[in-house]
């Protein structure tokens, strides 16, 4: 068992969180959950639970600490729980939830590689029954060291803070040759690129040795993407591989472009 990812065959008893989502069909994940999910799973929605869409700090803005605490407590989570997060497999949504839980310093949280199908193949029961858990009260000691805001990233760009900016989007978007979502094309100045989709092996995510040539384990690294979602699996893969100095810019490119200029081309 890795410290972030687990194979479905390694999963023991614990709490399950279903995070299936489709960015092109926002209702799909909840419908799939209501139809069938791993027994005992609760559902967290990317946009309703794991983002604050009322915020202006990016498309999938960071929820407030109060919002996250309410989510965790209403879900009946405790720090004693072993928590397994899954999505449809090869997707960024379980990693997003995992990161939010690590931000709140939950000690035993894992992403199930291969998603729901891997769990079903491993013999876990599926049901359409919605479980009920009693709310908990948490005294959260937030892990501030893994989250950065726009000002921190600006300090990196300006050389005030020293870190490597790692853009998890497709290379064509990083280079500014195409931008299907945001109003400006390009990347945050000085950032380098590694497309998170290169981590996919079918429904699983795997570390690629080529990453060792992109970022070093002893470097301070800030991972971002378009809106903080697809940066999460790249962050999680690096964490699982022993990269210790990682931070996530949740606002990401969609937040940055509302305030500062961008670059195009490659940064070697």
C-alpha cells in the first residue's frame, strides 16, 4: 500500500467516498451514485462540495475552511477513520477530495486506483441504498503548508519565493496554441509543463520515471492547472512517489489570468 494510492485488492474496511463526476455533464456523477455505488459510500460533488462556485478565485475555487469543516462533519468523518476515495477511474476527482482531506490533516486517506470498477472486481458490494452517518465534531488543525493562493504564486514569479511552478494541463494549452475554456491562452510565467493525462494507464494512475527529469524530489513544487482539479492527480502521484515539498494552487490559471499576465511557448 502506497501512502496515497491503493489498489482495490488492498482496500480493507473503512469509510468510502464516491466522487464520480463529468465536467461536461455535471449531473452524471450523482445519478451514477444514486443508481449504484460501493456499499457504505457517501457522495461528494466536485462543484457543490469540493468547490465554492460563488467565489471569484478561479472556476473551481477553494471552499472556505468553514465549508470544508461542515462537509467533513456532516459526512460523519473522524480522524480515526480509514477513508477510501474513488471516482470512475483515471479521473482527477478522487484526488481532489483526497487533497481536501489532507488539507484538514486526516491521517489515513487513500485514493483507490481503478475507481469503482476496480472495487467491484475486487468483490466489494454495490447498492443504491444511501447510508446515513451521525454528524461528528472535528477540531481541525489545517495543513497550511500544502495550499497556496495567487499572492504566493506571484511571489514565486517575482523571485520572492523560490519554487518550481508545474502546469498539469495539456501541452497545447500550456503553450497557448489552443484554449477551449479560459479567456486567455498561455501559462503562468516561468512555469514548466507536465500533462497529468500522461499518468493514465487505463483506469489507473501511475508514476512515470520521466517525471524525475521534470521535477526533483528535493525541490519546492507548486502544482496548478486550469481550475485546480486536474492538478490534484499530478500532486497526488508526486506525493505517493515521495515528493515532500508540494503545494497546490487551487485557483490555478483561471484565477491568475484575472489579475496578471501570462507567457506562451516553452519554458525549459
